[in-house]
C-alpha cells in the first residue's frame, strides 16, 4: 500500500488564523487504499489539516499536492472537479437545513452531473439504504433527525458522488457508544464495498482500534519543544498504545496525569 | 516551560494589527463584492434557488415597508403643517410632503427598515451556515458558495428594494394626503396642484436609483458579515448587529454621495 505514490500530500505546510499559528511545517502523505487516522487533543489542528487536504482552505505557507499536482497551480474549475473526488463527512454533519434528506443527498449529483431525475433518485435511495436508514427519512428535514441519523445522512451525501477519498471529521463525537460503533462499522463497510482511501479525524480510541491502518498524532503548537515536529507520532494502533513518548501514551490511554503536571508547571 | 512559539505582547505589533485589520476587512469586502457582481453577471442561479429568496426579501417585507411608508407620510404632514401655517402656506403642504418622501425619506427609511429585517436575517442565516460548516459543505459538493448563496440574495435586494421603495413612497403619499385632507383640512385640489408643480419625475427617479445602491449595500454587507461570522451564538448575533450598523452607515454615506451628485445634475439642468 505504501509503495504507491501518495494520493494526497502536505509539504512543509503552515497555517495561521489571524495571529494564531495552528500548524507549522507539517509533512504528511496519504496513500491510496489506506485508512489514516489523525488523533490529537482538541484545538491541535486536526480539522484544519483535513480541510487543507481537501482544498477547502489554503495553506499560509507550503504546498498541498493531489496525486502529485500542486493544488495552488490548478484552475478554479479544475480544483472544483478534483475536489469532487473527495467526500467529506463534517463534524456537525453540516446538512443543509433548508433542504430535506433526499435533496441533501442528491445535492452533489444535481449540482455537478447531467443525470436524469430517475437516475439521481436511484442513487440517492441506494445511498440512504447503504448507511442503514429507512427510506421514509428521505422527506424529513435535518432538524427532525437524531445526531446519529444526521451523521449517517452526511455520510450518504458524501458517498453519493462515488468519491475516491473520504474524510471523516470526528465521526463519532456526540454520539452514544452504540451509535458510535454503528458509525465505525459503516466506515469499515464503505472500505470493504469500494476501493476508497479514508482519513479519519478522531479522539475516540475505539474508532482508532477498529478502523486505523496508520495513525498520526498532532500536538498543539504552543506546547511543542523548540524545533520539534508537530506530528509527534506516526505508526500503527498497537504501536500508539505501546508508545514511549508519555504524551502519546497518556493520550491514547486517556490518562490525564501528564497533562495535569504540565498545567501545574504552567 | 518556555517553547519556541510563546507569544509576547509587543506594542508595535498591536498597533500594526489595529491598523491593518480594518484595511484587510475593506479589501476583503471589495473582493467579495466584485466576485458577487461577477457571478451575478455570468452565473444566474436556478429558479428553485432564486424564488425562495425573492419571496423572503420581497413579499415578506411588504407589511413593514407599507407601515413605515404610511407613517412617514403622516408624520411629514403633521410636522410640516405647523411650520407652513405660520407662513400661511398650508396649501403647499403636498409639495413638501411628497418631495421629501420621494427624494429622501421614502428610499432611506425603507432601506433602513430592510437593513433591519432583511439584512440581519441574511447575516444570521449565512452566519449559522458558516459556523455549522454548511458553507464548507457547499464547496465540498462542488457548488460555489458565492453563486449559490450570495447571488440570489444580492439579486433579490437589488431588484426588489426599488420596488419596495416605490410602494413605501406610494403608501406615504396616500396616507399623507388622506391625513392632510381629512384631519388638517387642506384642500385636495391645491395639495396635488402644488405637488405636481414642484415634484418632478427626476426627483422620483433619483430616489429609486438611490434605492438600487442601498439594496446592493444591504445585500453585500449582510452576506459578507454572514460569511465571516465567528463560531457560537455570540458570533452569529454580532454578524447580524454589525450588518445593521454597517449597512445603515453605508446607506447614509451613499445617500450623501447621491445628494452631492444630484445637486450638480440639477444645477446642470437648470443653471439659475
């Protein structure tokens, strides 16, 4: 898997919001067919990293490559077409409030293809079934759905365009343990059903154990040692759980003692 | 523990930021407006996207605009009547009421009401879409957020605010006339005779042309603030408040600018 050319790359990427530096010198490769899990505490720049990979925001410095092509060099139209190869499940599901479930899932197809209404309907209903939702939700508005259902509609919408890469931004946050596992199983079933590359941002260790081929851990920039790389760990789930670095070890084991010491020292 | 990225307060940096930030916002607003105008010219959205916005901006604003127009007409009649009576010029009340209405107060107050009703609603809606990542989702699904969200609202405001202004003017003229004739006992014939003597079509058109600018200002400010809303209920609330304040200031500035230009036009047409 890792012999192939990377499908997405970040090279020496910095990202700043106003005067706040969030990412500094990030180098990250995503290989076709793998499930890469990005972990790290809240505010360390995980979602920013995925938005950079998806081309939704531009880096303040450095380069983003999609299959070896520099994203900054692509024309707006080319960028829009390329971006459709990436499906994105947002943290809050980000369903369009004013549209019902059917219209939400059909949105990308209506916007970007010349498919007939019957063809669109076939795909939309299939995707709704794929994510384990009954077809009667199609007419409902997002506000009428539970958190888990909204996440699943978000996934159906991300899958509608048959993307090659799917980015899951905190897919299980805010869900009960059973629904979290339903989402984990969906991630695996999507992976089994089609040859996709998955990037999962999470701090749910159950998700990490279940879906990860490879893990990278980001650390908040203000707390790094001088000259240290912001990606403080890269390896498999087993390696993460046995890591020597106390910051990685305590994060994956949910142990606060290291952090409490840091807070006291500050 | 000292780290490589610790930030120390620096007065020069602070001052620079205070100067650069507003300039950056103005530059960003200008680019945003140019992109909105470009998409309006080259990528008119589908009817299914446009109609709900026209309904929201136009039809749902009718009551507030009609009520505003009506009261402005009557207030102008009451206020002007006392002053004209001192000079025994009550019969000229129609010209004062209608001139003020079509040139100034009709367009400005209708636009102010719409900045409050339409502008704040647009900013709150788009701000909520921003903080719930719906605008990012649009982009991820291959839609341009400016074409999909801004253009319909911009078109709605630019096309419908002049129509709403005409309705506010008309209601104001009718209410002012009814109040003057029935309560203030002004002769209806002289009321309209003096109106047509002084109020020209150019006055009416100048008010309508101004309202086109007001409509564009409200839509662009509201969409820009909504797109840049910060997270949380406070961020969305601020976007709505800023929209009203900024668009009101912009309306007054545009009104002043139009006043200066129109005075030159009048002078050129009638150089006495």
